C-alpha cells in the first residue's frame, strides 16, 4: 500500500520565489466568506437556529403554553433513567439492524450475483427494487398494515402451507411488532443500498476481477477480495443514509402501530412527537431530539471512520 | 473560524436564558360579573372567530346552520369559522392560543392535556361572570358541568370554575346486531348477568361475542370502563379519575381488569384484537364479526348506514332487571370555550348561550347528532338514534356518567391503554397491570 498523498505541499515550497505578503494561488481569501454567506444564512435560519433553540428549550420544564421553569439537565437525566424512554433507544438500535445492516447484506448479495453474471432484464429488476424508495411512506404504511393484518396475505400464506398456528395480527403482537415494522424498513432500504452498490461495482476495473479469476478465486473469494474493498465508499454512504433513516424513523411507527402494542414499537423520534403534542412535555421532547441528533452525529462519524478508514 | 462561533453561541444562550419559554404576552383580565354585557346587537360590527372540529357526518351541516342562524339573529356579528379534524385542532390549539391573535371561541377537549393546560396558562376565560345572565351551570346536570370545570391554576379537573359548554353528549354503551341475536335465539340483555350469559352462548355457537379493534391502545379503555361501571360505584370512579382518592390497585378495580383478562382468555374478542384499527370497526361488525360492539355515539351514523335498523344500542345493563343503571364512561362532547384574550367576550358568551339553547339542540338532532340537552321538537329518525337519545336521557337524569379514564393523568391514555393491551394479550396479570397504572397515577398526583 502506498502512503496517502498529502493534500498540501510544505509551506517552504509554496512561498519560494514570491515577494513576502503576496498570496499564493489557491490559498483561501476572505472574500470567500461572502460567497458562502447566502447559503449560510439560510442554513443558519432554518437549521442552526432551530437546533440551538431546541437545545435551549431542552433545559426547561415547559408545557408549550405556560411559563417554563428551569430544569438544567433534568430532562436529559429523565430521558436516560426512565425505563420507558430508555427502551425507545433500544428499539431504535433494533431498527438500525433492520434498516441498515440487513438491507446492506441483502444488497451485497444481489450485487455480487449481478456483477458475476448479468441477468436478463437487469434494468427492470433494478427499477423494481428501487421503487419502495419512491413510494410515499404513508402509502407504504397503509399497504403493509393490510399485508400484516389478521386476514392479510402473510397470514393467508401461512395458513395455505399449513402453518396456520403461526398466523397472528403481526403489528399487534408484543414480540413480533418491532421486527415486522423493521422488515418494512428493510424492504424500503434494499433498493437504495443496491443502486449505490451497483454504481460502485461498475467503477471497479474489470482487470481486478480477471486477475482474481486467474489466481483461482471462487465467487466468495472474489467478493471479499475485490468487490467489497472496491465498495467501501458506497457502503459508507449507504450505511450512513440507512442508519439515519432508522434513527429518525417516525412516520412508519406513527402510521402503523402508534408505538404499540404497549411500548413494543416506541422509538425516540415518536416520543419527540408524543411528548410535545400529546403530553405537553416540550422540554423533555427537545432533550430526546437533541439526544437523537448527538447519536446520529456519532454514528455518522463512526461509520466514516470504520468503513472508509477516514480519521 | 471556531472562536466567533463559540462567542456567538454564548451570546445567544445568554440572551435567551434571560427569558423562560412562554413568558411573552401579558396576562388577560377576567371581567367582573357586573361588567358583562348581554346585548349583542349593541356591540357594533363584530367578527367572531370560532375554531371547531365538527367535520364528520352531519356535524359540518350542524355548525353551518347554527352559525347562519346566529348571524340572522344578530346581523352585526359575522362568524369566521375555522374547522379542522379533532387531532389537528387539538394539536394546533396550543400554538394558536399562545400566539398574538387567538380565535374568540375554541373547542377545547376536557382533561389535563388540553383544557387544564390552557387554564393553567391563562388562555381560557371562566364562564362564571356570565352565570347570572345565562345560567350555564343550571342548564346541565352536575355530572356534565364537572367535566368542563377546572380549579384555579389548572391544578385539578372536576371542580372549580366552568370553562366550557358542550352541544352534544357521549355515553359508552353496547351496540348489538339484531340478526345475530335472533339467530342465537337471544333477547337484548336486561341484566349484566344475562349479558355475560349471551357472550358465552355466542362463543359456544362460533360467533365473535364482542368486536374490538385495539391497535391504538385507547379503545380497550371503553371495555374496561364498562366493566369498572359494574364493579365500582360512580362516585368512587369519579374520585379516582379526578385524583380525589382511591387507587387503581383497589380490589374492585383489579376485579374489573381481571374480568377483561377472562374475556380475552375465553376468546370473547376477535383474533388479532390488538392489531386491528379502531376506526375500521363498523365495517367488520356490520359484516357480522361480533354480536356486540362497545362504543359511543361516534359509531352510530356509520353503523346505521351499513346495517339500517339491524343495529341497536343499549346502556350497559344494570345488575338487576329494572334496577338502577350501572355507571358508564361518557360526558359532554367537545366543549366550546372562550379564549382569555378574545376582544369580544360578551358576544362570544352570547354565542355559547345560543349554541346550547333549544334551537341548537333541535338542529343537532336533525343533523344526526346526540344533543346534550333534550331537543324541544326534533326527534332522531333512525332506531339506533332513538336508542341513543333515550340512553342519553337516562344517563343525564340518573347522573351515571363517569369521565373517560385517560383524563386521570397527562400520560394515562398511553399507560392505561398499553396496560390493557398487555392484559388482553395475557402478558401481564390484572394485578401487575394495575400496579403499572397506579405507578403513573401516583407520580402524576405527586407532581401536581
């Protein structure tokens, strides 16, 4: 392996043969801030300011109406110590598996197959697999509610093959509701991961595959030696996007289970909504929101580091 | 680059920490009883902004007709109506009332979540100053005004000043499918024992005794409430919900939860009970899934459309035939309330008076609603409508209504609803479940 190329040349090298004080070409100039300003203003007004204001509100006990009282970090300790709220973060972790890990594994499998043999109608399959990304989440939720319902196709199929004993109302079952919702996410995210990987595979030089084959590598070996290393960047992007989708999942839970049965499918993002609008604990909701943001930042940084080897 | 950012953040925090959220806007004043006016015609041209959620079925027509009638009576008053669905209205109300230009009259749901929170924030005006002029309290039975009352500072519901008046009523009762009963050779149950016997008979003959769709958690509260009405007296239940005494772990409460667990275990509810959507209930019930359906007037229009006179309604039957009716859940519908910062409180009070007057009760009945007070001339047209009206009259006259159990705490809908789902699924025993509910309840009372 070559050592990574340094982006900037040593300073001594750059200033050689120039009068003192003159700016070398490519060095940042202050006027650049002016160019950034319009976008920065919009970003600040619609993202930074709400983020800061949310962080500020999270330090109060506030019902959204009457005067709030100072809480310090009380809302954060409550979010961590309350077993119900702590449970929501655990549920989010389970969803990360279904939203990110599982789709990426399945997408890899599909891509590995497609990169070895080009099946007929590839464009068609690609489109079909990407389709869930295009359909509105509300439609997805309503459709899956029916699929999982007592008289829906999942139970119908089970009964058909003589496994009627396993049939149940999946979204109302304490054990199965969370995995059931998670699988909807898997279904939706496979397409995204696959399209990213397919694009990446096309960049990998054919010679590498040929070399691997000449060296006698089988399909599995070829995948781990050539395809996987070649897709590190795509994997990083796919994981980042899907993990964020998992952590901020609100719409699907709201539409399919409302957090039930019991607390079985409660997730942090749902609690942000619930505590703000239903129970009037705006400060606590903001604290949970900030915690989600922190977790998302941490995970994004972690994925970049682990998968891409960035430091 | 990093340093100015830190300074900016620090400055922002310093500026914003100076004022707690929600501290903007002055406190409005309540008029003294002598200072109120009742002569609307003298008020000059007034635009009254009214927010309601009467959008389903005949409710929309009801509001349009009544608003037009009020305008015809007082041509100087123009009503600007803003109607939204129930959940949209309740969720935007907080923002609207804390904003600079609030509506004059709003429909604010009872309980700690909305009405008490609005009172605590000083956003609603008590109706006490208008009592002498309009007699809002005298108009309704005590049980109904209690639910629209909040004590000073929003501390407790069930007592204190009156803040709202409702045009409609709600009582949770039992719908039954007449075809199914006839097929099973049964009569509408006259006693609770007969009802339970009917459930067993229906189950034995392969029918679903009670249709229940409990995905959203709250529906099971209606079943539980009806059972509580049998095991626990109305006064004790009211004390419990209003936080005046008692516990959810009391023997009679656990007994009702145990009965719910028994029903579920015996298969009295359909398979997948916790997975089916509540709002879809009328369709399967009309198709014959379920002999009985426990619910309030909100199902009546849909059921009547699908089943005609094959659907009827009774209050939960008493312990003895012809005996005193058992307590059940219910109360006034969504109440109309006056906002504290309304510029025309006198006109708004006259509007509330009109909307709960005799003419309004006729219009409510004609448009298919369950009028809160007996309508002077109109009569419901369908059999189930007449059942509901008769049941409502009994419920008001005998004062048997107990508030919805989820009014107990701000989080009780989730807590109790979730507990009931667990009890129905057999994951927790009745006692364990009620201990969970009591924990939430005790924590709320301690904080209050």
